[in-house]
């Protein structure tokens, strides 16, 4: 930090920085070269619209510098989008760098440059992951009258459906059915998908969605219900700032 950059390292255009450049462990330093020594008594640097840090050039120097990590707590680094990192001298300002903060989805590698983009991505790709249907075991806990297992005979033209209630066993029920109907052999498929089971008990197994991020649940929620819950309760839990 005490080594003044070589002439070849100076640029007269805004730099492109990322959120990581301002981490507490960052070794990045912002150097500013003034027109000449004694040109001004102080300069202020920081994010636009936030409290700046004042730097005082040494009398014989025309440069000032500051570690970027001292700005780690800036509000601009907690907002998705692009912010200006500026220098102010006697009320006038100039852009030192443009700092881009992105949102990275926690469910995949998608990266967004705006809050609207990450919200649209979550809505189109991950709503069913976040708000999953209840497992059948959860329905049984709520309604013990439901069968523990359900099987469908897969013999041609047979529509038999078996409901297992303890101490009965699904395999025994199907064996008895095979014998009674004189099928060549026992052949059945157990229903495990909640959509297939709901078709057997449409009035007893409503479509209930449960949030994976909390205990909230709702019967037959609309997309608007799900998005409203995310916005009100988990606005930043679905992505991380990058």
C-alpha cells in the first residue's frame, strides 16, 4: 500500500470492480493521483450517496490511497446492481470505479444483474422446489383413515385398486385378488406419487404446498400466494450476493 504505482499503471477511466474487491480480506487499494502537490487540502472517496472517507494528501505528495476493505460495510455492496465509487474534491465529484453486485441463485448457477431478474428466475425455475407438495405420510398423520399403501393391478383390462390398512399387507391383498380373478400371476404397481394417490382420493388429499424455508403451508395456493410469501418472508434467502 505504501508503494506508489508506476506511471504505466495509472488510468484515466473508471475501473470495473466487484463486491469481492471490498471484502474484509481484500488487499486491493485505491490510488488517486492529483494534478500536483498542494492542489487540495483533502479529498473524499466512497460510494455515491453514502458517507465518504476524507483523505489528506501529504504536502509534498500528489497521491492519496485507501484500502478498499474499509468500505466493506457500505450499503451499496448489499444492493443488487451497479454503483459508483467516487472521489469528491471541493463539491465536485468524479467516478473512480463502477462496482457491480450480482445475485447468484442458491438452487443453480444462474447469476442476475437485477432484483427483478433473480425474482423472475426463481418464479420460472424453482417455485415447485421451494413449495413442494406434502408427502403422503404427512397426509396419513392428518387423516389416519387413509390407507397406508395403495396398489393397482397391472393385469390387462383389470382396474382393481388395493388399499392396505394394517395389519393387512398390500402383497397379500394382491395375491388374494390374483387368486379370485384367476390371473396367471400377481402383477401390480404401488402408487407412490402424490398426484396418482390424489386421483384415488380427490376429496381427502387436497393439494397442500409447504415452504421448505419455514413451516408455512397453504391449500391450493396460487402462484401469487407463493410469490407473496417469498417476498414478505424470504426476500434474500434464495440468492447470495456476488
